C-alpha cells in the first residue's frame, strides 16, 4: 500500500487518465508534478526496504509504485512492474504519461501488461510479457451464493425492497469463512427500492469519467422513452466516495451523476438508483457486489476506455449477460453476440440503448449469452492460468 498526500493522488490520477489516452483534469505532468510524485516515493521507500533482502521478488503495480523501482533495484530485489492500464492507440496524452514514468522503470527487468498493444515505445519491448488478469472464483466477490442469500444481502444493503435484519446477514463462504453484511448503501433515489421481481440493469464501477456514468444514465433514459425498458430499473453502484483516498475525482463524478439524475423527469428518477457501497469492510463490500451482479438481469460496462475490465469478468463468471463497450481488454473477454454484446462506438448511446433493449426483451438469448460467458471465463480468466504464467515469468527472471 502506498501512502501519500492528496496532491500525490492527484498526480497519479492524472497519470491514470494519460495512460488511457485521456486528458483527465488537464493538469500538466511537469516538474512540479514530478517533485510531488518523487517526494512520496522517498517517504515510502525506507519502510518497504526494511522488509526487503537481496534476491527477494517484488512485483510493483501501476503508476503509484513505479517510483519505488530504483530504490528496490539498488537493494538487490528482483523486480517486475505490472501495469493494469493502457490504451490501444498512441496519442499525446499516452506519450506524456509514459515519458513521465519511463525513467523510474529503466532498471526493471520485466514488465507485465494486459495486452501487447499497451507496451509503449519508451520501455524495452523485449522485457515485456503479456499476462491477462484473472479472478478468484472462491473469493467473497465471486463465490457461489444461493438465491436466498442474494436476496437477504440486497435487502440489507437497501438495493431491494424489504426489511433489513437488525443484526445483519450472516452466511458461510465457499471455504467455510464467516461472511457478514450489516451496513447499508447510501442510495440516491426517489421512492422505494426495487421489488425483488424487478429486473435490474446494473453497472458496478468506480466513480470515474472513463466509466461514463452519465452515458449509462442517458442511454437508459433513451430506452425508457422508447418503451424498451420493460419493467427494468437501473442501478449504478460504486464505492462510498468518502472512503476512497486515492481517487480524488470520485466525489465530483458522483456529484455530476446526481445532478444529471435530479434533472430527469420524475418517471425516470423513480427507476434510477445511484448507490455508494460501504468499503469499511472489504469482504462485506465484495459480498454486496457479488449479490448485486448475480441479481442483475443485464450487467453493463459502458467504459470509454478500459485497461481490462475485471467487473466484466466477474459478471461473466456469474453467467450474467454483459453489454459493454468494445474497448481495451473488454474486446479480449467478450466474443460479440456469443459470450456478451459489444457496442462498437463507446460514445454511441443510441446503439447502447438498442442493444440493452434486445437483451431485456430477449431473456432466452440473454440466458444463453450468460451461460457462454461463464464458460469463457472458466477457460481463460481464472487464477490457475494466471499462476502458471507468473511461474513462467519467475523462470524468465532466473529464479529457477
């Protein structure tokens, strides 16, 4: 875990946008930003070096940690740097982001990317390997839940109508772990929570402009206006923004979504729910997401850019029909029309609405897509494959 001041997370969020090809808040990545970034690395490095001995393997993840690489290399650690984000096309923002990060990564012997297209010219391509992310099917977020537990959790959270239990909901995880959900989500809505029988269109994501929450709302409203929504309601769910210190944009993005919701006619407001899920207990949060994804009639991921999109993988594993933008690693996961549905132009809200209407109005097709999606994840995106590829990486680094 990297600790840092808000200015540091402002810089790393700017880098996050840049590597996705986006300008973010438009701030530069210049001398002042570099000093802010390096000051936090200097503060964190000694604490990490206390735990490191020559020959230890350290895998750093994403822009926040890249600045630790020189100190770790100097201490004799065997390094790999794992980048979970990227953009298929190179533009000025991508160039700016990689030019900022590359000096810190010069002595790292291996880079891990989710797609070959993400490997930048600023890094030695011969050191790059491609390892797609994976999910743990036995984790709190992905373990099997029966219908009774799903319903109890969603009632407790406030995303389905009913009476929450005073002591919360307790159940056993896949490995016998004690699971408990007691907290409620903060939900912006007009009227009651959806009934259990109400079909839900669900997007689970951070409150990030690249996840296009406004586009999700507008596309659903277009569907509603055309009469294609049936009885389905929309749930946009993300983390409680007050608890996410490394995402300074979250509050502003949520505020813009709430503002857009308030401007809608009453008929639309009553069918759209903006939910902040509590994150004080990460296992509890994961169980909430698990239940919500399992209950969804359709899961959407209308990202404008996406490094890989594990929320897509999670929903596919739960045999949900997924409607997503054809961007980044989502294109690797979904075979359009077979294991999900892709919208070619991420900004085409009318195409999104039409595809959503087809899934809502075609439950047999949606179920077949969901079943194929689960098998797609079983074949490609579970941890055993991932573990084997990391073993190959360690062999490449000369560890056996």
